[in-house]
């Protein structure tokens, strides 16, 4: 995905560092991501979620809050309220670029911050929290032993995640007084709550409280045995897939615009990643990706070229069977086709070393069909136009544009 480094002014005028992950294809919507307490924009969960969303046409802005990562400012002078204000500043920065966010995602304390900020962002249509506390003051348990010193001296240095941070009394007072019930009730957006039941940092009861405080539409999805930081790649990918699938329902993404320079009836394939094999495929209003698995130098973000050939055969087979059964009025309730592809030595080839492409189809038919009807539908599968194209020799002519 193309990534742009950019900066914008935070709540106190400090320069905040951000990354804007753009889609490889058409830009259909924008999301804003808020990271966890003392984390940065580059944590595993943020990167993987951004990659998944950008693949479906959603740009993602992730940034470092004041005093963290590559952003300017002193962390000890920040608070929960300042984090909320930084989010609003990020929203305005996107608006200035003509990219007002419609989706906002927050992880841990960042999740609490987005719940507070979202009602103040008119463009937001969907809100996602990951391992978020219902009570922002819950974060103080991370440095509970230092609280007496913070109260007495106004500031103390604590170790969080193996790194030193200076926590000020203003932060403790502000986060302890923060309440989310009213903000959650005022959400004018759909809410998705993601939480792991075994989260040892923020208990799953926080997810329950957030969910109960929200009005519909709202959803809760468990992250099973993921840790609080969603640090395992498989868990981060799962969270990303859930967010991507859920958000499509509420963002109402527009159809990708038809390229004006592609003639009618032409399918255009354009290289999307010169360092790998990702290809952007546009056919009329339809947009997909082709790629190769990572072990072959690709990024595994789309079907392989032979995968598309197999998909064409499987889709055409199912359509042909459905069309025939519909015309006959047969009780076919479902069709699925499993395709495998392999290159095998051609037994009848003149060249002993020649190989032929072999596509194996396994057709599954459901419905109250007789044995005769099932056999006839199996015969009809061979009438599929793509099947016929693959069985007979084809000619491909090529020229430079």
C-alpha cells in the first residue's frame, strides 16, 4: 500500500507525526486510528489493520499522540483530554485534505479516546474499539506503585513496556475524572466492540459495559485468546478482517469509479507494486487484485493468475448448472465447485517432457434432486463456455501499445 508521511498540529500546537496509508486502487473512504497508551502508530495491530482496510479502498491515518513516537511535545504534560483533542485535530487535518474520516478505530486507551471524540466528529459513521477500558482511569493501574510519588511531587518516572515515561499529576487527575457513559450514549454511529476474554490488562467486563451503554446498531466480537496488544500476527489479521467486513455495512462504500481511459469491453491490468507482483485489475466498475504468495516474492493480497483461471472455470460451471436447473424447474437449492489445478506430463504429447494443465472439478449439488437429475447436471457442467475454451486450443495475439 502507498504510505505518505505527514505532519499536523496537535492540541497544543506541537507537530504530530502521522502515516497516511492509501489504497492501491480507488479511494472510497477514510479511517482514523488511535493507538494504545504509550504505544505508537507503528504497532502490529495498527499496521495490519491499515493494510487490510487500504486493500478494500479505505485510506487510514495513524499518528503518534503528543510526546510519543516521532511526535513533538512532552508526554508528562498530556492527558486523556489532550489525546481526545489530538484526535479532533487529526480529523480536521484529514478534512483539510478533503478526506473527512467516516470510520474511527481505537486500541486500548485509544479506544476510550475515540468513544469520547466520535460524537464531536460529524463525518463518523462507524466506531471500532479494541481492548478498550470503559473507565479511562483504569490505565493508572499500570503505574499504581508510583501514584503516591506523582501526587506528592507532581510527576514521577515510571517504566511501561520496558521504557521510561514521566507521568504528571494532571494526567492522573484528568483520566480519573473521565467518564464515557454519556459520550457512548450520544454516538450517532454504528459501534463494533472487539475484546479478548483473557485480556489480562483490560478485563472483558469493560467491553460489556461499553456495549450496554451504546445504542443500536452495535456489535461485539471476541478476539479469543489474543493478548491486550494483539501482538500475534494471526490475531491482528483476524481483527483486521472483522473490521473490514463489518465496516462495509455501515460505510456504504461507493462503487469504484469506472476509469475513463479504459475502453468498453477492455479488462485492464496495471502493475501496483514494482517491488513485488501485485496487479490492479479493472473491468468496468469491478476492481480486484492479483498477486503471488509471499514465498514466491509476492504479498499474497490477491488471487494468483492461475487462481483467476480456476475461478473463471468454477464460476462458469456453477452459473451453467444454475441456468439449466432454473429452466427445467428442478429443486436445486445450491451449487459449489471446488477447483484444483496442476501441471502433469502429457501422455499423448509428441514431446516426452511436455506438460499439460489439468483442472480437477468437484461439484457439490444440494436440493431434493433425483439421481437422473444429478447425472444430467454433471453432464451440463461440461457445456460451460470456459470449460470449452480451456479444452480447445486458444490463440493469443500480442503487440506493444
